[in-house]
C-alpha cells in the first residue's frame, strides 16, 4: 500500500515554531538545541513533527513574569 502525502507526519520548521510561539530566532534555535526537545536535523535545517511538538508542550509549563511574582 502506497503512502500519500496526507499519510506522512506534518513537520514544523524553525520558522513555523517562531511564528506559533511568538519568539525570535535566537530563542527558537536555543529551543531546538535543547537535549529534551524532540527535533530532527536534516542537513543544516531543523524540524519537528506536529505530534512531537504538541506532546512536548503538553508536558511543559510556561510562566511569564506575572506568574513568577505570584509564587
């Protein structure tokens, strides 16, 4: 049975991740270089599957300065 493009996992690039998270290039590259961030490197480009991206952020909490002051 042949796989179609619909059957393949969706990949997000660093540009996609920057846009979704509203972060800059430096912060994005730091994220992609974390040992616990489940990305892949192909040549010079990084990518992460949609499934891995959702799972990673489902298990992480993000605090802003307001939340930090309340603790």
